[in-house]
C-alpha cells in the first residue's frame, strides 16, 4: 500500500477488512461489526481501490485472501496493535480514571464474572468493559489472535507462550432434578450407572475434567445429550432428562435442581486469567487483576 493510499484508507475500512480477513466471511463480519453486508462490501471495495490490487478471491465457494490481502492483514494487525499500545500508554498517563478492559471468558464463567464486574465498574466508572463470552474453542481462537487483555478459562492449554494466573476455585458437582431418588443421600458413581448424562460439548474445559475423572474411576456414562450451553443443560436436567456435572456456581439460585452427594465429588476446577507471555497489560487490565485477587477467595 502506497503512503497516499494508507492516508486515504479509513479506520472503518481497515476494521471491515480485518474482520472479514479473520472470519473469511462478509456475512459474519457484518454481524460482528453490527452493520450490513453491503456496507462491508463497499468498504472492502474502496480499500482495494486504494491498494490497487484485489484483496480477496473466491476459491470454489469459499472466500480467500489474495497475496496482497495477506500482506495487508499483517499490516493492519500491526497498526491495530500499535494503536492499542498507544491507548494503553495514554491510560497510564491518565492513571486508571479512563480506559478499556477487553475481557473474554468461557461460558462457565458467566455466573462468576458479574460478581466481579459490577463492583469493579462501580469502583472504576471511567473504564469501559468489553466482555466476550463464548465456548472454549472460540475463546482459544481469540487467545491465539491476542485479541483480548485477559482471558478467563478453566483448563488453559499447555503452551509456554502463555502466562496463567489461577484466581478462584470452580468446584464441579453432580446435579439432578429436585426429587431425584438419591437427593440428600450419599452415593457412588456405580449407583448412577443406569442414569442418563447430559454433558457439555466435546472439548469444553468442564467436560475435559469430568471425562478424566470418569476414566480414572473406570466409569462409562450413558451420555444422552451434549449441549453447548450451561443454561440449556440446566433446563434439560430440570425436565428430568438426566444428570449433569456443572460448576457449583451454576447451581446457585436455580430452582428445581439439587447437588447430589457423590463420592469423589466435587471435582477440583479452577478459573485462571490467561494472556500471551510478555504482553504488557493496560492499566485497566492491571486494575481488574488486582480487584479480582482482592475480591475473591483464592
């Protein structure tokens, strides 16, 4: 991209390009940017005109980056990263009166984070929080792309390039519908052999811990359903479709559900803050880390 072309390129054009290049879909890019697909298409066409070369091409029915597009993707990443460092530096000069906290979390943490974010936002009213809650696969993709200040996850990937800071326990318990035959009684997994089990989707942190425990105990559950949402699982359990293992945080305030006293449970889960090793945190992220450590039992 020539210097004059870079000057003519707008932030919205670069943002539309970065999002489309990452998702390889103008439809999904428009959804993420909360705009229309024709608007994204126009921004990409204008940007390609500034560059002087096509940025995307169709390979069969799939959208793909051209060589110029791949070069621009790296350039735009550098531009946005530099701007982020500038914003962080300005926040440092202003103290923590202002700033943006970009936080991403797995869905299991949706019951815990409001306990932190509400008081945190009260204590730091000038900090804007951008919270993304997604399944583990999506959160790990965002972590690999270094898109957030902090990531909250239960089973961090083993990667020396990551910095992991455990901050609160997340015990996993067996949950049944109220009125279950074993409610209030001590039992073993063997006594639950004939039960139907409802688990999170493959690859979720909670399921990884549960499957490791079942394997250790030689227990083979009758998995009736795998769901990608804790709320969906809770409703299914309330409806008598089976048992599940979820965070004890997810049980709080849920009518029609009980925790079974199963030998070997609760399983030891733990939420951690994860970030790229060597990443310089913004003052807003540092303030949130400190707030979380002071607010929650470790």
